[in-house]
C-alpha cells in the first residue's frame, strides 16, 4: 500500500476541556508540503483528544508523523501521541518546535523520536518530507537531527529567512470557532501573529537565540485580510496579537493602525511592547491613534523592580520606564499589563520585595493595571542558563521530565525561602481586589455577583495595604485563599482571583 499520509500533531498545553490558541505550528508545516501530492492530516489535541481512531484508519499508509512542542505541558501530549504512533506503525516520528530546537540530542535519545527539526523548520521539514517520500537519505539537510549507528547527529540550522517567503497559511483548514475565547475586554477573541522575533537580547529569553535578534513582520494588507476572514467565519470582536514584540517598527505600527481604521472591521485588540522602545518611538498622538484603531491593552515584559536585575538581564529598560509606560497608556484609556519575574539565580530572592513594590506603585497609578508575577525559570540556550546550573539547578535528564519546567511550577534551588504563599497573597488577592471594578473583568458571568460582593468587601483593605505598602500579617488574605483552596479541592475546580494559583 502506498505510503502517502502525513500526520501533523499539536499537543495541548491546556487542561482537558480548555482551548488555547490556533495551532499555527500545524499551519506553518502544512503550507510547506501541501503541493507534494500527499494526504495531510492535522490533529490538534486541544480539540481532538481522541485521535486513536484516526491513527488506526491511516496506519497502513503513514509516511511520517510530526510533533511540534514547546518546553512544558505540551511534552506530555507529544510523548503520549508518539508512543501511540509507535504502537501501530514504524513510520518516522519527527519532533520540532521550541523544545527540540533547544535540546535536540536529548530529544533524539527517546525511542519514540526518530528525527528532530531545529530552528526555523519550514524548509528543513519540506526537504525532509521530500527525501522520505522518495526513499532518499536524509543526511545533510540543514537543521535536521537523526540517529546513526546509535549516535545522535544534528546539522546546524540554515540562516533565517523572511517569513514572507513562505506560502500563506490556510486558516480554512481549521474551524476558527474552536479557538475563540473571552478576553477581559471583549466577548469573542482569537489569537494571531503579525510578526515573529525581537531585536532585544534579554538574558533569560530564548527568542534572541533562535531568531538572532531579528524581527519579521507580515504585510499589513495580509493581516487585515486574515482578520476579516476571522470576523466573517467566527464573528470575532477582538484579537490578541501574540507577537514577541509588536511595536518594533514605528512605520509598521502606524500603518497597521491607520488601515485598521480604514477597514471598518471594528475589532478591538491587544499586543506586546518593550517599555523603553515604546516610550522612545511613540508620542501621545500615536498612542491615541492606537486607541482609535481598537487597541485596548498592551503587555510589556517589565521583568523586575530591581534595577540591578534589569541590567544583569540586558533588558535595556529601567524601573522608571515601566512606570512611565503605565502613565502613558492610562492617559489614553489603554490597559497596561506588566509581566514580571522573581528569584533570579543571583540574589536568592532579594528582588521579590522590589518587584512587588514596582507592581504596587504601578497599580496605584492605574487601578486597571493587570500584572503577572512568574518565577524565573532557566531555559537552555539563554545567557542565564549556566548561572542557574552553577547556582544548583539540575536540568531534567529526559524529555519526559520537562513538563513541570514552567514559569509557575519551577522551584529554584538557590532560594532559601518559599515565596509561593507571598506571591499567592499579593497576586491572587490584594492585587486584583485593589481595583474596585475588578469584578467587571471576570469572563464567567455566573460568578460576577459573588465577585461583586468579594470585591466591595475587600477593596478598602487591599487599597490601604497598597497605599501604605504594608503586606505583613495578611490574615484576611490567607483566610480567603485557604477557603478557596478547600473549595477547589472539594469541587475539583481551579478558580483564582488572578491568572493562576501558585499553590499545588
């Protein structure tokens, strides 16, 4: 029987029943092999967890399967799928994406992984499929790793190319309605990428390593066309641009905003920025244009309230820049969102208080401020990785040991104190309740009446603690959070006033 089926698999990074973003990794690969006369089967575990019947139906015709996975929870689904394939077929199993790119040899050591694709994988994957299709040897393809006589061989990746060289994604292959979610400011939101890469080189981030500090954007007309399709096919009212750094190029941002207004799509949107670059490149008039174009929230990696840490990680920004950014957005009714990290491998957690204080000050500037506080997590390929190892971090030894290596779950061996309760109290109680209208942002309608009462009762306490910077003896917070923790355990829920609980 002819081997003419290629299965592309995207593991879920979300709990069962939850759905995240459009699986662009599948679309990026499909566009490269759509003209090779093959049957391409896309499996997104977010919406198709029962995929065994699909494998059973095509097992005799499988040419190869490919898995795309990031470090963290996606590895669980990727491993489960690969083992399921191995049970029904001896076809090549290929892994690509962020994790295999960072740790190709370790990924290849697994019996259920035959080949890895690293870096910008489109052309490497296309060449790989062509060779497997005609039975040729795969040696010599840039950015491909394989096994030879028990050894792992990995070729260096080719130089990055402009993303506009690739064929367009075919969004019609997916039901966009499966990826619509409710945001804090709109009912039907979908995720989308306008660009990839970032010109900065933060020492904790893999993006600079992978993209070589370059930034590639799609044409504005293509973006508008895709958004129009989303609105017509899924009736979206908003979009989250998941770019690493949307506001890199002033001309692009202004052109996009003007064409959004001209398009009359009426979509709201949010995206990312670098605080210092944003302040340098955009005026009040520009930010007002962004608002008129639909911008309602901008996220920045504020990272730390400790300037020494910001300098250490080559952030290229200051604590004051982060606060100025909050003030600028408030003037134009755009919600600022700060992402921060604590417990870097240099000060044993001494930066925690300073980061909390920066977030506190920003919240007093704008009650609508949103913020996330993560724990620094060492990733291979970053400048801080060796520092983390020197400070006691022991990298997981196998692919299957990496799922808990996430910004919420990582426990730094260099800290003498467990900061999880402190983070829970601040981020999941005082911070949200310091906004008297916090309850309005809750996406679950049936919970709003209860959250209204909780918000009104605890707002005065939260506000006073923020105003006077006094978070000692948080009796009311711990009492509430203990009750919520008990309720979640009994009812098998995972409710949290903030983004996600720090507690196991």
